[in-house]
């Protein structure tokens, strides 16, 4: 059945990689955006608790038990539990220096495009132009290790910390309080009146700093941004299940209202996904 192409259809077609028309040029290392967002002036900082890697449910059991839980009790979760969830979604798992694999991959793509346009053989192509850099690898994968996703958390009921809106400082492994107060009702309204956003003990709000990915991947970057946040959302599900907590991710919300609530501009920094967590009712 014929139908008019929408913007989503056009985007998918226009951002396909094709051998005969690969993008030209390389990445500009002098203009790589920082993979960390930091706020200079904040009310309070809270260091997340050390990870508890002992015992726990087997991974296969966790996968089998994972469900979207939309009804939560009024009981709080502990700060240690919140720390575990944060680490599982955005925690740094290792820091390493080494040759940059994504630079090599990008160089190879450009050379494939050049060879395809000239009709030359591809059999002798190898990645080149490697550059050494430090990479802070995280608990979830990210295209090119660029990590465009930032984590905000609306805290409704978490022991030891006040209600409010927080940002997770990945580099320092700290929660930073941005605004103190009760914002569950505001988030519920922004989330198409889904009551679980107000009833949950906390709600993760993931935003993307678009230029971190566009710096390398150009318009195709949006594909990778949504893949990245999907990996993060699944890790939240699995970590919550392992802790006997309920979790439900949310993609339906009024973008501008969520952006305004956490203080991002909706252009260079965009809200992309939510994740509600609490004790099941």
C-alpha cells in the first residue's frame, strides 16, 4: 500500500551508509566535546555508595524475571539501592589508555567510500590513522565510546537524601542536587499523566548531548543516541529486577515539559527516555 513518506521514513533513508556515497573527511580531534557534564554551583553532592558485587541473582534468572512494573508502593528505596542502579546504567567500569578503535573504524569507512567511488579493490584496506586517548568505559556500551547520554533523577522517596532533581556526575561518581522539592506531580503531567511517574520512588531521566555523537557520526548520530539509551534502559531493568525492585521505562512524554523541568534547551540537549523505579505494590 502506497503512503506518503513521513520525516521518520526520510531520516532512515537519508542516513543509510552506502558504499558509493560515504561521507568525506575525518574527525576533528581539536573539537571533540567532553564526555562529561558538570555543574559549577550546586546545593549538595552525594557520593554514590560502593558497588555490592557479592551474591545476587544469577543473570539468567534476572532476564527471565524482568517485567515492566507500573504500580509502586509508598515505601522508599535505600540510597545504596539507588547507587547500585546508577552504577549499572552509567558507572565507570574501567579506565584505560590505548589506540582509538573508533577513529580507525571511521577512517576505514571513508576509505571504503573512496575505493567504491574509484572502483578499486577493497581487499588490502586496513584501518589507519590511529590516535591514543584515555577512555573511561562504562557499564553500558556506547557507539564510538562517545557517551552522549546524561542522567538526571527525580527523587520522590529515597532514604538519606531529600526529594528533588539530581544530576549524576559520571566522572566523580556523585549525585548533584539541582533543585530541592517535590516534582513527581510535575513529571507525571509531563509524562501524559502516567501516575507511576509520581508514585515511583525515583525516576531516571536520560538526556542526550547531541553534539557528542554528531561530532563524529553527523546526522546518523541520532540512530546511535537511541541505541545507547536503549542499552542503558535495559540495564536499569535488569539491575532493578536483581534488587527485587520494580521498573518501567517510558518513551511517551511532552518533550518540552520534561526539558523545562530539568533545565535543558531541547535542541543541543534533548530528553530521550525515562525510567521509573520503586518497590512493587
